[in-house]
């Protein structure tokens, strides 16, 4: 099965300083994506061209937040449980406002 795009949106924030790129795909269920969903919500600092916040999902972590970008790419927060894309979008929106 080829990945099928379910949702894609880009928004600019902070007077054009940040770009939020949100994408959700339906993928074949496998060990990396057992739910058959691949999500990536990334906030990019357009001055440095680097991500500063990322929510994504893959095993063995499930849905998680990379909140210490770009300095610490391996740091992940998994202290939230959310199974819907809308809830993840809200988490993303809340966290980027704090970054």
C-alpha cells in the first residue's frame, strides 16, 4: 500500500518567523506504524531554517513530542496520550506558543 495523504496544512506564525507544517498519512500497518497512521507536525524557524518543535509517531515511542529542537534531537516527551489528530493539533498549537 502506498502512503495516502489524509491531511496537509501549512500556516505561518509570529509575523512570518515560523512555519507550521502538519501532515497525516494513512500507511500500511506494520511494526513501525501499527495503527496505520503516520503523522508529522513540525514548527520551523524560518530565520535558521531549523525545526524547533516536532510531534510525530513511530514505534517504539508512539506519539511523542520533540520539544528541545534543534539542540537535542533525541529528547522525546511521551507524557501525553492522544489518539485523535485534532487533539494532537491542539497539543502542537499549545506547545509552539510556549517555544
